[in-house]
């Protein structure tokens, strides 16, 4: 290979490499915008329920959210923690009223998004609290179906 063609080959490879890096960065940016848009779009109770329903349907195509299952889940004694055996242990039997943390005694604002518009208004915050509370009460993460059922119950509480 002559030095001219070797130089041309080297320049071509560098140009191709730069173009691929440019496109990779562009695709990464587009993916981030799409993901961010999905998160922001899920910042309502209905959108979050819809997202959890879609995730639950991936494992069970016949799944549909149930406020009745959500009510049962809310009141169920899971037995993982003696201090926090159920959601109702801190949030009381009335999710539209204020609760009190079973361990710290801290007052908890109403869980129902009807009574407290801040509930389910931020998808990241909702997931943070599900992660913490499901681990404390159930000893594991909540499933998408449990989240959809639970939220479906809460949106009916006034």
C-alpha cells in the first residue's frame, strides 16, 4: 500500500470513527429524552397505574388492576415486621386521613391522592416510597400488579 493510500485509509477510518461516536452520542441523548419523557408522563396517579398495569401484563396478559385487591393488600398483615405488619399500621384504616409512623411517631400526610394531591404526583418519589415501604412491610419489593391494585384502591378513597 502506498503512503498516499495508507494516509487516505487512516483518515477514512478516523472520520468513520468520529461519525460513529457522534451518532452513538446522539442516540444516547435521544434515549435519555424518551426515558425522561416517559417518567414525566407518568407523574399522575392514572399514568403510574397504567405503567404498572403494562408491566404486570407482560407476565400475565389477562391482568387488570383491582381496587378490591388493593384494599385487601392495604389491610393485609404480612408478618414481616411486628412494628409495621401492614400498610394500615402507619397509614390507618382510612387512607384519606393522616397517619402516624409506627416506629418514629412522625405524622404522615394522607395516602389517598384525592385527599392529598401530592401523592402519586412524582413517579420517582412514588417509586422511592414503594421501595422503602414494601421492604419494611413485606420484606421484599412490591410487584407492578400490587402497585397498580394498591393505587387503584387509593384513588377511590375520599
